[in-house]
C-alpha cells in the first residue's frame, strides 16, 4: 500500500469560484481504537450536494486538469457569497457515508475484530480511497453483504426510521411523505408496510405511481394531476394522517398538505369551529429539492405547524441506545427493507465529469450515483 491516496475536495475561493478537485493526502495510521477502511462505495445523496457544489451555479461549470485528476470550476453568484462566508478558502472533504473493508486496525480488541470485515460508516470525508475512523462508529455488515449493498446504511435508512419514530413519540398514527418514490421513500414504504403504519405518498409522475404500487404502497397521490387535492383529501380521511415530512421544501406543496389535512379533519368534525379544526397538523421540511420560497395560504385553521427536521439532532435526542437499535435493524435488513439501487458506479475522477454532474446534480428519482473511490485502483 502506498503512503498517500486520493480524496475529493470542494473549495469556494474568495473570488467567487467553486473548485472541486482530487487531493493527494497521507494515508493515516489507525490509533488504538480506530480502523483503516479501504472505501469501495459511497453514495451521492442530496445532502452531499450542498457541500459538494456550495450553492454554485453549476450551469457555468467547466473541467480542466487531466483525465485522472480533473478540476471542476463554477461561478458562485455574488448574492450567495455571504451565505457561504464560513467556508471560503477552505478545502473541504465531501461524502457523508459509505462502506468498505477494514485493512488495518489499532490494538484494541474491538478494532482488531474488524480486520478483513465489511463495514458501513457515517463520518464524513467518504469520497476518499481510505478512511480512518473509530471502531465503535463502524456498522458491521452481515456475512455476504458487499460494500455497494452497505454504502447507504445511514442517511436514508435512519431518516426513514426516524420519521416513524417521530410519529410515535409525538403521538401521531399515520404519515404523509413527499418525493415518495425516492430511495428513501421506497424504504419508508417498506417500513410502514412491515410495521402496519398508514402512509400517504405524494409523487409527481405516473411512473413514480407505478413504481410505488409495485412495492405494495396503498395511498399514492400524483401532484401533477388536476385531481391531486381531492385524492389527497380522500387519502387523509382514510388514514387520519396529520403529520407530513416534505423533501421539496420550497413551493406550495407544504401548504397544500396542511390545507388538505384541514379539509379532511372538517369532514369528520362533530361541530363547527370558526377557528378551524382543533386537530394539530404538522409538516416537517427535511429537504430542499425545490429551492424557491416556501409559500402557503392560511386555509388550515390555527392548529398547525411547519418546522425543520434533521437526522443528526433526532439521533442525539433519542440517545445512543435507541440509535443503536435502529442501526442494527438496518444491518439486518440491508438487502430487503433498506436495499438501495444506483444508476451508475463511478470513480472519483468520473464523478467530476460534466456528464455525471449533469445527471446526479438534478437529484432526480432513479438517477442515484455511487462513487467507488478505488475503482480501477
């Protein structure tokens, strides 16, 4: 093994330019309680793109450098520079999660036991050929699970499980989910079907409706259809769902969901209230697929809320013991409930081609890319 390896870095220059490149960094030596993982799979999630692209205008992107060491540059709009001020002129490692094989370990027993094993990691800086991390933070994959199968063990699975746990903790009995045909959405459907939880899925294409029907989803509403609101209200009446998780963020969808919840609640109300339904209706925004402002008309009474939801604060809230139970469920069901599919596997260099960026940068359903940092190495 060489003394250095490649790691993908993203930097915003003070001149207003984004630069994404491959840096050669020393391969770390694991400490007593650490392991060194040869990374073989790391997904490009929507949550990775914010750090990777830094709010740059990727329509201005160009590539220089060599085939094996490409450098992507793009303009960062002037009105965005203030928002990214904290990261200017800092070369930042990218990639939230991934999986690989432990090739070296520190002297502790827990570290030594992982040598030669496939593990999944949530620790940042995963778009790299090697990653050194504490042994206790690794999720050991069951026998026969490949790094590609274990690469998406954290962000999507724990988020989907987190939605259901949030529902239970906050006293709700059913869920609404947008962008529901995504990898995360498919996992959430499988969880809800298995756990007996009613789920209302909101999608925007007929092919997404067909996909979800194929995995057993019952309630699917297509927001591009003229009958969307009527179908959504009917699904909410049938399920009683008053809690939603919205991946789009911007636009009017969150407001439409609250309005539909209000209509559904009034359909079963025993008496009229001039302040609207007393049933609390909640939408948590957890993504930003739509970057436009969030807009809504207050047609849903006074008992409602819109807030943000993030995985890391949720896991901190429930504590390490509850988090570990969720992690172990993911490990046990990684080939079934939490299986992920990818459009393409690319190397670090291939991930920086304009063709690849134009696909995974859209964050479109069914266009998920997997980086194998050691592809061809």
